[in-house]
C-alpha cells in the first residue's frame, strides 16, 4: 500500500481520536471528508466513506484508487486502540493512545484541550449542539476546530471542521440510519497479519 494512502488513513484515525469517549447510538452513515489546501482553497480533495458506530466503537470504510481500506477506533479499550485494515493485503496496523502516531492527542495535550458550547443548530435537519474546539498537537502547535453533535444520537459528531495553517478539513455525515450493529464489525478478521506503522508516522 502506498505511503500517501497510509498517511491519509492514519489522518482519519486522528479524526476518530478527537471524538469524545462517549457512548454513541448504534448507527450507520455516509461520511464526506473534504480537505482544502493552499491559498484560496485551490487544492481540494473529497473522500467518501461509510461510518458505523456502536457505543465507543467506530468503523470507517473508504475506497481509494479502487482499493478498500478500513479504520476502526476502539474507545472501549484502555488505552484506546486504533486499527487500520487493508482487506486486499489481509494486513493491519495498530496504534494506541499511549504509543501514538504524530498528530494524536496525547495525555499531555488533553490538559490543553478546550471544548466550548456555542449554540444549538440544525445540520441536515438534525438538531445539534455546536462547540468550538482548541488543542495543542505534540509539536506545541495550536489547532482549532468546530463540532456539531447530534442531540438525539447521544452527541455523535454529525459535522466537524478543523483548521491548520492553510488547511481546512470538513467532515459531514449524511443518510444517518439508526440500527443495531454486529460487534464483529469492530474486530480484526481472522487471518490478518499485523504490520508495523511506518517510522515516518510514529510520534517523535
């Protein structure tokens, strides 16, 4: 799997790690992630994925260049564990909040994590609580964002925005369906081989 593809998947895992460790409703949804870079937003990439949540477990499926990849966040484990699965290769990578990769919120960073309520707003017909987010990354750089959490979905983030220098990331859910999900969706399938996270992506 190409290095850039790994980087994108681990970036998605960082997004999942920013989700508060709350118990969310069982639901599925389409997720659209728009990454805008450069002056005046000249570079724009849009990724469509499928999202599944069950309690503190999240699963995201994405297809890039005809190949499917899966990211799983297990907030029910201590410490939380993040898996990146490559079904075509039957391999997976594992990171944890303790081990971390560059960009994850560390325990030290969490001390500076801020979440401020702003207002109640409708997003795609769903009533949400809107919050302003702020934190420091492992390099000490201040990052900011916004989150809209669906009240009737146990505060699941239905829309998120993150800002960093000339980069703007927008995450939006659509076609949200509340349904009971099988626990097996959030496990590593049998026969998968564990591989190491590339050294370039590990926390320094």
